[in-house]
C-alpha cells in the first residue's frame, strides 16, 4: 500500500549483500529507511546469530547510534570494551573504531540504529579496520571514553506535559545534548489507550521503530496501522501521532530526532487531539 510518508516493515526489506572480508560478519543486515525515502539519515536493522560479529570498523563521515533490543555481546569503542544487552544505547562518534560480537552460545542479538545525516552506507565513510581478537573479548571493563554507552534502566522518565499532547506512559531520553549527543534518542512505552497526540517538529526529521505492539499512526493525511517491525519516517514540519489500539498490550518504540539535541530544539508544536474520525479512517 502506498503512503505519502514512508512506512516500511522490516520483513519487506531485502537483506544487504555485504562482504565478510570487509568486516560484515552479520547474519542479517537491512536498511529500511535511507536517502531513497528522502531521509537525511539511514536506519539499520541487524540480526547477529551466535558467534557473528560486525568486525572493527569506523565511519569517517557520520556519528552512529546503536540500540540493543535482545541478546548480548561484547562491544569495542576506541580502547574501551564492555558487555552489552537489552536496553543499552550507544553513541559512536565519527572516526571512532568500533565493533560488536554476539558472545552467546544460543541466542541471537537484535540491534537497530542510525547513521546520522548519512543518506546511505557509502556516505557514512565506512572503513574496515580488522578482525576482533580473542584479547578484545577478554578485556571487558575498560571504560568507554569515546562516545557514550547508556543503559535505559539508568535513564529517568521525562515529565512531559499531557496538555501538549504527551499522553505517553513512559518516555525516556537516553541520548541527547544533556550527555553530549547532537541528536536525541528516545524510548517510549504506550500502555493500552495511550496516545501521543497530533504534533509536528519544525526543526528536525524523525525516524521511529515499533519494537512491539499494535497501534494506529498518523502522518499528514496517512492513517495506518503499525506493528512490531515497522519503521516510520517523518519529515520536518509534518503533523503526526501514534495511538495504542491494543486493549491489553503496550507499544514499545525507539526513535531519533535528527540533529536536535532536545525536545525543545525539535521545534515541537502541539496540533490537537486524535479524533474518532481519524481512527475510523485507518487503512491496513
């Protein structure tokens, strides 16, 4: 189905054919949103089966944000080494060598993320830097000093104003200008009936990913049902909203305000309630 504003389910995206000799020992790697969709930023979705890795590499032309949704593994970032798992959020500055390896014997790891203000992989300035060595996997506990590594459990809930459309149950900002990131990464949970009402961001684009749940999303005149696995690209200035349709289950969302370090910097404007007419107008 055609939409004015790109809504892409990961199941409909062909995995990239990338060379392991260039460090791409990832089981599945997909690029659901990119410059092809009009976005300044490329979103990625990756699956690491046990033992697989994205070997040492860097991006000369862009910062990267990675969010760990399931599984576990070891990361390197500059000279730092750490174990990561669900809830970890990572900012990798441009030019910083980094890697991730799934160290589980039986569990796959799922990672989503963003090449900030790079419309495709080539524009990120990708460079392969070498294999992950046994010593790299043994030396966890070296502090990450280049970039950021934050766990969601250590991030406080934001106190957003419900009168300005923020009827989100749990809204957190693990990355933003408050800790040195030029874009804002958000993680949101919508309990049954919760809604982020009609609003727009005049100063930035937004990309969000539905981790789980079932809801109704609006973008401009689009009214579309969304579920786990959907990426949604919202250009700057476009009215949009998200409503949980489930009577029992929450919606979990992670997303990025591109080039805006806080909600205030996005140019947030509240546009009004989601109406019964909006809900009736939904398509598949």
